[in-house]
């Protein structure tokens, strides 16, 4: 049995995974540049109620302790980490779910045995999602599984954490 990674090792593994996600997301953003309207301050996808893996919550707590201790969350209804202009205050350390927002998403619904696709309503113009090749979409599942594995290996609690709850004092 291998030893549990240290917190620093788990954080480094998470940062490498986020960097992989960013690289692939950048490729897809370049491919879909004409249809993507996501820009700094665009926060239509940044809604309240988003939960993240505990290991990601720990990254935010570590890198943004002052904000969490002294700052106030954005008003309910939108992500707690937005500033008054709708920009992300933790952008460099944002969780996985935020790194792929706006892109064409695809996933398999096992119960219905169907492939589903979705995109931010602001980015709907363009070729119908159903006509896009699989590799032109962000496929949900693999990264979530890797995050769950990192979380289990790190010993972090298995349940997800609401972003707003990080401000609870």
C-alpha cells in the first residue's frame, strides 16, 4: 500500500490537473472562438449553489485566506467569489467546474443511454451542438473521476463543498 500524499503533494497534483484542464479548455476556446462570448466580467454561468471537491475548496482556502477572513461574499444568487463588476476574485485558483464553463459540454446519461450536450445560452450561435465532433466538446466524466481519486488519496472528506460556505466564519 502506498503512503497517503502530503497536503503539499496533493495540492501540487491538483494544480497539475487544473493546468491540464486549462490547456485543453484553451484549445477548445480557440476552436470555438467565433461563438464564445465569455470574457472577464461575464458571469452568467457563475451562479449560486455551485459545489466543488473538498480538495479544491482547500486550494481556495490556502490561497485566499485573507479574502475569506476579511472579505464578503457576493450577494446571493451569483457565485460568492464574484466582485462588484462580475469578475472572479479567485480566478487563478478557481475550481474545475469554472474552468470549462462556456464551452460546448457533452456527457453520457447512463440511465437514458443517451449522449447529452449543452452550452451557455450566450454561446449558442453557431453549428448545432449535436453536429460537433466529440473531440470538439468538453466531455464530462474523466476529470471528475480524477478529482475524486485525488480527493480520496489526499484523505479529504468525500462530500462536495458549496463555494458560498467557504465564507462561513
